[in-house]
C-alpha cells in the first residue's frame, strides 16, 4: 500500500486554511466572552447599587410625588435646609479637547453636608434618558426628558464620583461618560 505524501504547497494551503479557521472562530469566541463580561459587569453594578443604597444613601426620583424628608444617620430630621441646584442636560452641548461636541450636564459638581437633602432640578433637553450613577454611595438616578426634580441624601463624608450609566455621546463612543465636566462629575459631602 502506497500513501502519497502531501506536497509543500498542499501543506502550506492546509496550514493557511487552518489559521483562517482558528482566527475566525477565535474572534467569535472572544466577542461572545466580551459580551458576557459586559453583561456581568452591569449585573454586578446593579447589585452593588441595590446593596449600598440600603446602607449609605437615600435616593428618591420625583416628578410630582410626595417629597421625602431628610434625615441624619441617627434618623432625626436634618436641621440643614435643603440645597437646590438647577441644571440642564444638553446633547452635543460642549466641545471637548478632541474638538468634538459632547453631551453634557451644565453642572457636574455638587456639594452638600452629611444628611442634607440635595434637590437637583434637571431640564433634560435630550430626547433620551441619562443618569447620575455613583455606586460608591448607592445613587442611580434615571434622568427623564423634560424638567424633573431628583433628591439625594448622602449619609457619609467624602468626595464621590458619578457618571452617566446610560449609553450616550454615541458619535464619540461615549467619551463624555468617562470625563468629569461632561457626563460625569463629583458629589462632595462635608
């Protein structure tokens, strides 16, 4: 019985076909794994927000419901008057260092005292929702289009970053969501 040995040309063609197949299948597997990682990260963020909001922060989103009362960590009403900040969400409202227009909140730094009610009166001029999300203190406000007031009461001192969790600034791959002064900022509690 005689078995023909493949030629160098055939071996090279077989190796090339194999390499293409591995590259194609490998990319598909990596894309699936990346998608699963994003979903897992979002689920962990939601769980962390739910767990931490019970311990550190009271958040109330309102558009006409009854107002929440401010309370100090001891549970007694706060003697500090509520702080009101008015701001807007503007799509493509601010030019970044890259020369592109980015979505923006017109005010991104909020300062309050521990237990003080912060009323954010927000005019979302965009057609879509945005958010003010700070997993550290359990804040996850969904900012609806139009003018609405949102309440935050933080029960601990610190400087806490926040960002828009809802994908936005799509023309620039969400750049504004990662940069303070655009769709991200800080809540400073003293």
